[in-house]
C-alpha cells in the first residue's frame, strides 16, 4: 500500500471527527442559535442557559443533536474530503499548491458541502430553536429524518434549502479560513525555523485559521440561522432578512461571535 493510498483512505476522517465534536459542543451551538435568532432584548449566556435548564430540563440543551450529526456527516464530510482529495490529486511530489490555488479549492469544496449540508442544517436550527417558542408554535420534530419528511410533506422540498445561498457562501468562506489558511500558516511557521511539525505548530495554526474563519463567516452565519428558522413567507428575500436584522444595528450581525470563537468546529 502506497503513501498516497493511505492518505486517500482517510478523506472521510474530517466528517467523522466533526460529528464526534458535535456531540460535545452541541449545547453551545444551541445557545448560539438562540442568541442569533433574538430580535428583541439581549439576554446573557448565563441567564439563557439557566432558563433553558430550569424550564425544559438539562436534556433540552441537546435538542436537535440527530440533525447536527446529519449535517456534519454531509456538510463536513464533503468539504473536508473534497479539499484533501483535491490537494492530493493536484499536488506533485515536493511541490505543494500555491496559496491562491488552495483558496480556490477550499472555496469550491466548502460550497459543495454547504449545498448538501443545508437540509440537515435547516432541521438542526429548527429543532434547537423549538424550546424558545410557545408550545402551540413548536414544530416538535422527533428526529432529523422526521423533520426532513415533515418539511417535504408540509412545506415542500424547496424549504429544505431555506438559507442555502447564505449557507453555501458561509461554507465556502469557512473552509477557506479553516483549511487553506491553516495550511498556509503552518507552512509559514515551519519556514521560520522556530517551529517543528508537531502538535504545538498544529495548534497555533488552528487558532489562527479558526479566528480568520469565524471573522469571515459570522454575519452570514447570523443570516443563515435566521433564514432557516423563519416561517414560510416571513421574509420576502435575503435583502428583506438583512434589513430586518440591521434594525438592531451593525453588531446584530456579530451576535455570539465571542461565544462562537470558543468552540467553532464548522
């Protein structure tokens, strides 16, 4: 078995790792969704967490976990897999891709993942947001598959792709920030002579890449979350959603950014 075969056999590790991480970070993702869908008021993380546990129980923090796993197994597997296989296909021995080529490859990989991951993302956002709605307005999806079937039956297939445009652009920018910048920062660190190819270098590269990715995508993440949680006909188009969110001022597009920076996996 050649080195190339060994590398290619691991293209799916990104999706599996993201799914595993989602099991740990899901409560934080749920809190992020609640913050991003707020239009009035400004509740703190502590008050929000306490309110959810007191009123719904601690397991409510895991609402939508099945949808989160579905999203990661589609979205993350495709974007990580496409990027890694693309790099291994186009890189020659001893000659890595140029930075702009990595940017392009990451953008295309992220866009593909964003499209295929949107249905899982829609169900995930809706299930996470259900507990803040009055009982009569809740969708009460039993699990991700139940949510997908009910959306198709009650709203049509098109509504499984609510927010697809923002999700796709966000995924492209996220993948550019996470993967191409990670590769480039690692190369630059190794070239200084002060860093070796070890966990420290990987950690420093990941921190820089994560900061870039979150900064690039946060406004789109807010719009995506609101679009996916919207009822049919609530917003006419993306501009209508943008103007509605903008009523709260420019910082409304960066809700939960500090919180996101602490756990962003996708």
